[in-house]
C-alpha cells in the first residue's frame, strides 16, 4: 500500500509540473486538452501453462497538452487451466487474474500522424488460483507500472495504439508481468 501511495504522489507531482507548463504552452500552441477512451487486446505469457493468451483491456485518459497526460486502465486476464501436483497426486488447477493501473504519460510526436510515448505509474494486481480440493489461493500486490508505445492517428479522433507494458513484479502463477497490447483509442 505504501508503494501505491508513493507512486500516486509522484504522479501528482509530475502532473502538477505538467499543469504549470500548460499555461505557457497554451499561449504558443493551439492544442486543446481532451479526454480519451480505448479498448485493446492484451497478450501475456501464462506462467502456469507456458502459453500466450489474449485478454481484453480498457483504458481512459486525459491529454493535458501535446506532451503530457494521465491514464488509467484495466486488463482482465482470462481463465487458464493447467496441470499441477497438489501433494496427493496430479490435478487440474485454474488461474485467472486482473491488473489495473494509473500512470502519467509523456508523448513525443514523430510527425503529424505518428507519436511515441512512455507511461510510468502504479499497478494493482490480483491473481486467483483454484486448486482442488484445497480451494482458492489469492495473490494481490501493488507495484510499479511502466509502458512504452506508439500511436498512429487514423483521423483527428481515432488512433491505433501498440505498446509493451510491465505490471509490477512477475507472478508465481497466471499471466506474467510483461504484456503486449494493440488497440483503438478515441479522443473527444
């Protein structure tokens, strides 16, 4: 919990500095601050079954200016069945999880359609392993969140995004902390 508070405080400081720059940037730049929403397909390697699985991701954010913004998102990692040993003998187990994040975002335009960006913030991760006959084992943690991505503007409101994300530390079961995602972003 302390890590999450420190990460949120760091985001507030970064956003405060960005907000201070907005006033001077608006004098010379015609960029209008705007909110956005998006959906993506997130792919992560599953630690338990050693295969890749696609999962849904939703995100929303606010571009303060052309470079700075803030974003939050949620990824639900789909259920995965795997074989394991429960102390008595081989059995089938199931793992599922989710990760959410809040992050400061810095974008750097490459040309009028392409931009690259980085995000830094905090993530909350939840993994649940169902192991018969012992019940459920939960693993919850907060950690650092980071991402590197690119964005291609199809038109003024719609963009295609692709990114590499890191949700805290590796988990002992379920989706790894490293993920790749591709999606669509709609700016208002």
